[in-house]
C-alpha cells in the first residue's frame, strides 16, 4: 500500500493483545489458549498497515482480568484505546480508573449456545446494565457480541440502553442466511436510524472464504448503504479461533479498501467515526 491509501488517523477498531503469558497468565478455565501476540507485535502491525491508531478489545482468554489490555493502553496512550470486560465484581470507581487508562466501552456477550455465553469469560448484558449511568457519564459505549439472528428478541432491552451500541463483526451470522435474514435486517435498520453502530470486521467470521471473502461483501455493502457514519472497521488481529484458518490482516485491509473505494467513505469509517467513538483527538 504505497503510496498510502489509508487516511490520516486511520484506526483498527478491533484487536486483541495476548501476553507475554509469563507476565499475564490466561484464565482458568478458558475456551482457547492463544500464542503470545504482544503490544510490540501489534504496533509493528499498525505501522505495516499504515494505520495510526488501534482499539484493544479484552479477549475472553483473560476472562475479566483486564491487566494485559490496560498495560498496553498505558504504554501507548497516544495510539490506543480499549474496550473492557467487567461484571458485578466492578464498581463505578473501577470504570472511572479504567477511563483514565484509555478504556472507552464495555463488551457484552449475547452470542449464545443453549442459553449460555458461547465462550468462557463472556459477560452477559444483565451484568453490565447497572453500569449504564457511569458509562453515560464517561461517554462510553456498549460493544455487543451477538449473532444478528438473535437481535430482534433483544431489541426491547437494547432500546433502553443510554449509550451507543456497537455490534461486532457485521452481526456475525453465517453468510448463508443472506442479507434478508430478519436479524440482519434489524441491524441494518438500527444502523440506518442511528440506534446501532457496526464493525465492518470479521469477514471470515461470516464463513466467507479467503482470499477475497466475497461472500461477506453483500453484508458490508448493506451496512455502508444504510449509514456510513455509524460504521468502523477492524482487523480482529490476531484472529483468535478463526474459522477456516488464520487470515492475513493486510489482506483483510486490502479487501476493505477494494470494497470501499470512495475516499470520503474511507475517512468516515477509518478515521472520523473512530475518533468520536473512542475519544481520539479530532483532525
């Protein structure tokens, strides 16, 4: 990507930092055991991809121990923000302290199997609801990990959420369900009227196949058409538990740029909306 194709301030809005495990041991039990993918590895990736900023999302391998994420934020405060995972063990003062370190949201896991969170370490929406007042005070958002097919049944509760709601990975339903799926259409409507935001990330998590992930393009296009001001993009690096093999982050960015050729749209999705949502300096 030379000359640079990403706009100034371009942001990867979904990544994870792992390890070193000797310093930040993983939770027991956990759904997977990652290899070390450290802050230094991630900052080098940002530089290679010509991305100026990144957003670390607390991974489930650490459960509710946000120490690794917070350490990375403290070490690169100009380039990084974060999304934490906490539950009833936290207090409003816990969140305020996290805010000082760069956290700007909490992640809820409503991606369910048999009525339970699909992985160890996921915090259900009910545990986060008591924090909505302090989240609103701090200007945070709610990040929602969900299969969009289940979004309609959750919408009455989401209607009472007083902070922005950001849906992970384009709703993360398998592409075989199609863009006319009622759940995905609920996401499109919510993005269109500003009730929801969405991450144009995780194309491979829709079951799309590398190298072109073309099966995910209709979902990307539908969300961009609905409201480009309510969208952000992310690599999902280092791609924990990927379907179909680990993707290449540079290829995922190339796909996004090929699907989003308008420089105005690129700037909205890569720079302007992330700056507002994650409280990066504007301009």
